C-alpha cells in the first residue's frame, strides 16, 4: 500500500487547469482514427477504392510513429510541451482538413496521410503526459487518467460529429469542418492553460519548484534505454497492444461471426468505450494508492477473461457484453499505467524521449494489429 499526503489535493488545486488542454490534446490526437470509419462509405462510392486501401492511413501513421515519436519526445525534453503542443494543434488540424484534397489517385491519399502522420507526431500523448507528469507527484495517477480520458471522449464525440458534417457538407467538407472546429476550440484552451515544470521554469514562474523537481530525476538517455525496466515496459506494451487492438478493431466482425445481428454487434462492441472510461479513472485512482506494478499487471491480464467468455459461450448476449466491458476496463488502464511506470522508473529528465519511444512502439502495434489479426 502506498500512502498519500494532503499535498495531493493541493496539486489538483494548483495544477488542475493544465488537465483541460491535455485532455483536449489527447482527444485531438485520435481524431483521424475515429473519423475514418465514417468516411469509408463516401470514399468507396466516390473513388471505388477498397476498404483496405482507404484504411491504409493509420498504418502509415503507425510506421511514422515508430521512428518519429522518440524524436518528438526528445524535443519535449528540451523545449517543453507547450511550444510543441501549440504548433502541433494548428498543423495537425490543417493536415486533417487537407485530406479533403484527395483525388481518385490512391497515391494522393497516401501522400496526404504521410503529411497527417508527421503532424500527428506533434500531438501524440507523449506531449500531454509530459506536462502532467512534470507537475503532479502525489496525484499523478488520477491526473494522467483524467487527461487520457480524451481518447474515450474522442470515441464518443468524433464519429457523430463527423457523420453530421458528412450529411451536411460531404466528406470533403467534413474533413475541413472537423479540423476547423477542433482547432478553434482546442488551441485557445492550450494557449491559456497548457504548461509544464519546464515552461514554468523558463518563464520564471515557480522556477525554484520546477528546478528542484526536474533535478530530482537524473536518469540519462543511455541509462534509460539500457535499463531492464525500459526493455520490459516497451516489450510488454507492444505485445499487449498487438493482442488487444486485434480484438477491439475486429469486435463487430467477431460478434457477427457468432451470429449476432448487424444492429446488435455495434451496440455490444460499444461497451468497450464505456468500460475504457471507467477503467481509466478507476485505474488512475488505484495507481495512486496501491502498488502500481500490481495494478498494471492485473489490468493487462483481464482480456484473458474476455477471450474465455467469447470462446466458452459463443452467441450469448450476456457473455459478449461482459467480455467487451471487461476488455474496455483493461484498455482504459493501459496508457495510464504505462506513463505512470515510465515516470516512476525513468524520472522526468528524459521522460519525453523514453516514453516517446515506448509510445512509438505502441502506435506501431496499434497500426499493425488489425491487419495481422485479419491475416490470421
């Protein structure tokens, strides 16, 4: 059991506003993924592309992330999250709108996704979690959980918003519209509230506290990359993401294969989102109060129950609902636990680079998992 002090409540009062742009930034970072499903049918009708061709975009981003995420993390360590996040919001939203310029040549689609992937690196979770971990110690778990709820909110908000924009303005107008809407909302929030200990020290606001906190962590890049903790964490995250993303991406086909109706399957699969929100907040609460290694181990083991339920009781609505709700609980805790353990083992001196590298493996696994699962 880990005890917490009253300082934790003080952290939330002093730094709580930074969670607003961090939540919004993480929501933004997943927008391309959650909007693509809505765009597949209009793109098929207009260009005659196959679904695999249309869905190649996230794989392009995954490959870019594998190499670029550590470099972005290094920039975060040197410049602080604020500068990168502010530029990233505008560039990513512009690149999202630029997808509307795709032509019937599939190469144009791929090129636009390359541009989007490069801009996406400037809004990846590394940036927002670096801001949170630099300011929170006593309540780091719940603070990370609140910020990372942005991914769950993106799953809830983006598809209906994009669907509405497609009906009103077509798929081209929808890409432009969602880019403009998110830029006009998220950039002002980041301008007003986004900061980190590095940014505070640079501005001289709370410089002493920021310097002490940063100086208390001394792991160098060489020490971090060579440590058994980094190897274990990176390997574990990659294997977990490959397995779990294979399930989440194919949730509806799995249910249809078990003879659920086409109207039932999406509703049951949607429990993943509900479970992830509960898992994120609950996991963050437990990370602050219990042994974080045990909390993490439990969270990554629970998908075994999901698979067991689906195999043992195929076609059972109750079993399927329980399976995907449990899967959501695990998915919700995943990135919180990863960021929490990275900060604990590596410290803050090189957190951006080290967690950025782990985030790169995670992005790559997320992009590879659906294709690998379907090949199997």
